[in-house]
């Protein structure tokens, strides 16, 4: 969701990669599971490409992003309210995390098979996404639901090689509604219908194609920082990975010219404070490259040097 920190916190974190931690941002209590306390999961297939706009200002009606990848073409199309942003995608992360946790509990004999209907309270959404409660946050949540419902992904095969991604047409949400409001008219409870492709990928496999992400992901202020974290989490994992700046630019779906995008990326590399990953620029035969390395691996290598 495109939710803002308080003015006081914004002033303290101006120019930094992360925003300040919201008030009452308690650490998860793993002995009393709640919706906001489950491990944060993300779908593995879509972590290395943008299926959303990185900036909240880039939500034009009928917007399209097209990724030409080995063997497949991925097309992302926005709806009447514009394309979902990477901040809106926080709601999808919450949905996937809830589904993965409910599936785990069911397989352990501690609950029923999860429903395709997810009904969180707005306060639970804000806590999970680590944003402050306030008028702007409630309005932003409604806007996010509108954009998420209208954003579709189409994946088509382009050759006969073994496919590594499923093909077809996929909505980010199969439906969403506000089922109750407070006396002041703010959202109280929302209902989200989990798309079949997400539901099946999590509940129908012994090892669902999801990865745990760091809770500090939600504190990253810039869409580019969030995208690079997602790319690193999938491609580097517990090791390292290298992508050319031009490839990162293409996969991010950014509308910024490559020169300006490169400047933004270098600022992120200079800050080097993504949760869990160390960034640096290295030379490549065809231009600059982004080297992403798990911080634990980088620390171990430094200790052995």
C-alpha cells in the first residue's frame, strides 16, 4: 500500500532508504499466532520481475508493462483505476503469508484447509505492513484494493524450451470488498478472494513456491529498493547473483530513462542498507553490473580473509 509515515518520522528519515518504525510496532509474538504475526511470504515465480509500477505516480489507466524473458513473455496490464504499485502489493504479500501459514497449520493437523476468502481487519493490515494508523492509511488501503483488482498478468510461451513459469491469465486479486466500516466511515473489515493460481500454488504442493522475506522490507521507502530486495531474495538467496544494470532496468518496468535509473541504482548501492543483502557495482563486458550478496555470506568471507 502507498502509506506514509507520520510527519515527525518522515523528517527524521529524510534522505534515508528506510522510513522510521511506526509507533506500537511490536515484535511478533510467535506463541500467540495472529494474522499480522505470520512469517512474510512472497510468490517465487514473480519476484525477479515487476508485476506492478514502482512509483505511485505511475498508475495511468490502461498502463502496460511487457517483459520479454527466455521462453516466455509476461505482460502486466492496469485497469480503470491504474496499475497496482509495489506498495499496493503489500496486501498480496499479506494474503500469501496468511495462506501459507494456514496451509502449514492444516498439514500439521491444527486447522481446516484454508478458505479462498481472506477477511482481515484494516488494523491487522496496517500492523502487518508496518504502517501507522491514520486517515491517509485508510484511504490508501481502499485505493490499493481498487488497483489490485484491476491489474492482470498474462504469461505466454514464446518457444518450445522447457517452461519455468506457468502460462495463462492471472489477476493479482480475484475480488475484494469492504464488508464493514467504523462509525466514522473508515474501513473496518475487508474481504479478499484469493485467485486460484495463488491458492493452488500454495495449498496444492508439498513445498509451495514461496520465500520468507524480511519484515524490514516494509520499511523501505522507495519502490526501487523494494524491487532490488525482491530480486536479490530470489536470485541471490543465501549466496550471490549478478545482473547488468540494463537487465535490472528492464525487469523493474521503470519508465525512467536508463541514465536516470542508473543514477538511482547507484544511490541505492551507495546506501547499501537493504535488509539481508549487500550491494555493490562491478564492471561487466557490456557495462556496469549489480552484484547482490547475502550479508551473512559476505560477513563470513570477510572473517576468513
